[in-house]
C-alpha cells in the first residue's frame, strides 16, 4: 500500500509519500488527539455537527500547526452532497475555516493553482484528492453516495480540462470512507447508480433486497472512464465504520458524531528531506 501513517507533532496523519515528494502536502486525519468531548471525542474538525465551537477551533489549530499553514491560507466549502466544483485562489484564503457562514457556498469540490490549503470534512463519505502536474494544480472533492452516483470526480476532471490539463496525467487518491463491508443501501439508492453507470459491479445484492455498495470502486470506475490511468489512482481501502478507534462514522454512530478532515496543499517548493520524514 502506498498510503502511509505519519506522526506529525501530536497527530497521526494518513498520507501519500510519493505526493509529498512532488511538493503536495496531502493528509487525512483520525478522531484521535483533540479536545472535543463525547460523542465528538476527540479530534472533531467539523463546525456543523453540534460540537462546542471553541473545541473545534482548537482542534483545527492543532491540524494547521502540523501542516504549518496559517488560518488565512485555508479554504473550506459548504458541502451539500452535490457536484458543484469551483476554482479558488489566494483571495479566498480564510474562508470557512473559522466560521460556517464564510465558507464557499453550496460546493463539494475545490480546485486551486495557488498555495492555499483546501480542507473538507468526512464521516463516511469518500474524500477524493487530485494533483494535476501539467498545470500545477490540486483539488479535493466530497463524494458521498449522491456525489458518487452523479460522478463528481468527472466534474473535477472536466474543470481540469477547461484549464488546459489532461485527465490521463492526473493523480487521484481515494481516502478512507465507509467500505463495502458496512455500507448497506436500499433499492432507491441502487437505482440512481444504475441510471448513471452502464455497469454496476460495485453493487452486491443481498437476500433482503438491499445492496452492499462499494463507493471506492464506483469512484475508481468514474475516474477510469474519464481517462485517468489506473496506475495513477491510489485507494486506501480503510473503512470508517469498521474502525471506531480511528474514525468517526455517521452510519455507525448516528447524527451526533464528529468529522475527520481531508487536506491538500501545493507547497511553493518541494519538501526537503525533513518534511518527507514527517518530522516538522
């Protein structure tokens, strides 16, 4: 597996060293190492789930400390389980990081050619990370079942093409989410996938008429269909619902649970050997 755990300060971060070698700081958090109380214990990074805002902001400070990025250089989208994707830049720095009302409204995918950090939040949905070497851009997308069924990954790649990039040169990482071991859906959900995919091998029908849904495979198929090379897709295959010691899970825990973050930041220069080691 090309994904690796790194210890950064007091936090454990899941990352991809080969992306770091290109100057791309990619990371996915755990639920461990913060100050939030039950049921958000402890590194809840979501402001929208009912947790004490002071605790969430302290947790976000801890995340930004390990990333060595100030508040003013982070951009957050609202996340509405849609497929809207937007480009952001230096002028958007600080939006959504301290308060919900300042987030980029009604957007589930962000792209940038600047060095602002992009941050999104998850508790079962799929984090999609993008790096486009040919146009020096990075992106992040929030792909729940709705975003996956309606192919938000392809929406990101179409934005790339409009900016002069080529999907076959894109790098894409699929981070932790609820896995096919735990994600049971009904016929209404399955029907939306069948409406948008010519084949649905990621749906495994069960005896009671429900389906086990493999969101990792559905997103991988979406990317391949658009031209991303198989060797450029890294899937971690870590199930959030199956690992309560490491991850929050909406399906497992219900509405009152926290959020992990997915993070990507294109640094202005390549990381040195110290940064590659994870000792910051």
